[in-house]
């Protein structure tokens, strides 16, 4: 059996803890940005597949809206919540304090998203999204 004894002074331990704290703070922000960006990616991928938060297909378009989309040469076979691409294109992520956030960068697009989210919930995270985002965060933490 091998035994190792480490002799440290309280001053050394304090320096080590301070260094770890600075490293954690720096890595936390980077990891949180990556995790929030992963959230945006997962929402966009799921929505592009025509699936809501619960990974169920979106409700089909109404007949009136379907004919409006056809008149503008837009696809009507699968609901993807995209007409011009501006709403989903304005979805972004960032940091607020120590927390990662996902938001829409323009007010008009945020209103569209709120309206769409009532009928076809897409802006949110399910359990598998949360797990994947947590994994991205811990991978980015690297302490």
C-alpha cells in the first residue's frame, strides 16, 4: 500500500481555492453561453422537424391559412412555423448575470413567437433537451 502525505499551509490552500474560484467563474460563463446556444439549436431542430415541445407533430394549419400560404408559394404539407424565417432567425441566446437565457432579439418576432406558442408550443425545453443542455454545460465547465 502506498501512502502520500501532503503538507500545506493555510495560505497555500487559500490561494488554491481563489484560483479555482476564478477558473470556475471564467469557465462557468463560457459553459453557460454554450449551453444556452445548445438550447436554441435544439428548439430550432425540433421545430424544423415539425415537432412541438413534447416531440408531437404540430397541429395542422387551418384551411384558410393553408390557402393563404399556398397563394404565397409556401409549403403547407408540414407545419414548421416558418414563413419568412425572421421569427426563428431572431431567436438567440446570451447571459444575464450568471444565467443563460434564450430570447428573441426583436420585439415583433417575440410577439409572433408568443402568438404561435399558444397554439403550437415550440418555445421551451423538454426533459431530453434539459439533459443534453446540462451535458454541454458540464463538458464546457472543464475544471
